[in-house]
C-alpha cells in the first residue's frame, strides 16, 4: 500500500538502513532518484542517525554532484518548526517517544500538504502502531 502522494517519511532506523545498504531502503532510494517517490527525512532523525553512525548526515546533506542527495527532487528534509514542536509537546500521540520518533510521526500525519498523511519507512514499526499511519517495515530478517 502506498500513499497517494508517493512521499514517504524515513525515520532514524530507515536512514541507518540506507547506510547499511539494506535492500528495501536501497529500493526506496532508487525510486527517489528516479523521481517516482520523494523521501522526507525529519531533521531530528538525521541528527539521531548521525549520533549512532558518523557520516550519515553528510551522506544526505552533501550535494548530488559529489555523491549526496541534497538538491535532488526526490529528497527533502522536514524541519523542526515551531508548529511541529507545539504539536509534539502537546498531543498525546507523541507522549513517551524520543524526539526523532515523535518528529517522524508528526511529519507523516495528515496536513494541508498531505491530507491523507504519509507512510513511514522504518526497521522498528512498533512505535508507529498506535498512530494509524501506513508503515513500511524495512527489516530483512
């Protein structure tokens, strides 16, 4: 099942899966590189992935002409805006989750840009079960 917008939020574990050359994550990257889908990476997930594996942020932020994804239409960052912070800190949906998971949920929930919401790609689907979001499990085991 895909979202009508064909945009997918990558959480921290999905970003790390890209770096680990996970075959499902690689397929998402290939679709984004061919402008079939757009991958949205919450900046907090990129930060959390960088803390776990140095170089992950640079992989996504360096320009495309030197092997990165920055500037390509298939990739976008979800910034941590003031409205996002208000939503994350005030809604029960986000209570108890680390900031990166809460930000991924917030980025995928229905909005003006995405009235039906977005799917989340992850290797740990449990945090997203109660959110009602479509989840792509990237685990290979």
